[in-house]
């Protein structure tokens, strides 16, 4: 191959890289404008402690976090690609920390709790009033026996008013409470 041909190939490669770079830049800018569009609801990426996951046919589309609980309709608006023909649940307020699964074949909607392990991984707190023993075991410093004691205490004495109320559970003193507080909420 001659020097002239090598320069020509190098120039072609450079031009191709330039075209790809321009295309990527255009894509990034167009996505940025789409997110700035007032009709596009990108709120809720990591705003608050109220976490939702939306899936279709058990494939998780994403996670949103809001300050307050949302209606199913508002929640689905934050996922542009999700539509639902079933209007029965559209105004229903969905409890925090909920996985919403929509069956695309029949439009059925199923609700389940987001596991404690996922909440912790998202940097969110686990509720001592609503969690199962498995959810509580996801918290560093809480093993199976401690989780069971917390759930048993809650069952016999009612809901915890604050995380500090955990001191009433056998085996949780001030030191352990300080370690747990950053992972738990009432």
C-alpha cells in the first residue's frame, strides 16, 4: 500500500470518527431537550424516601423515588414508555416502596413490596413498621434473631413511633441503635 493510500484511509477513518462524534453529540442534546420538556416527567429519579419500581411482564423498567406517595397514573407518567389501558387503578395511591408490575397481555396490575436488600442498595431506609423479617435482615447489624425480635415486639406492642423506640427491643441498646439509625425509618 502506498503512502498516499494510507493517508487516504487515515483521513477516511478520521472523518468517520468525526461523523460518529457529531451523531453522539446530537443524540445527547436531543435527550437533554426531551428531559427538559415540561410534558416529560423526569422527576423522581432520587428525590425522596418513597421508592417505586415499575416493570412490565416482570422486566424492571426502572426505579423512581419521590417525597410523597403517588397515584399509579402519576407514577406511570414518569416512565414515558409505559401506558396502561386499564383505568381501574389509575387514580389509586400506591404505597411507598412498591414494585408495580403490568402484564402487557391482559393489562393486569400487580403490586408487591420492594425487598429490603434493594432499598438498602438504593441508599434508602427500611421501615421498621412495614418490613418483614427478611427485609430487616438486609440491614447491616440485624440478624435473623434480632429481626424476629423486632417483628414480635411490633406485633405485640403496635407500630413504632420512631426508630428510637427500638431500644425497647431486647438486644438493642444505644450503641447498636446508633449503628442502625442510618438504615431504618419508622
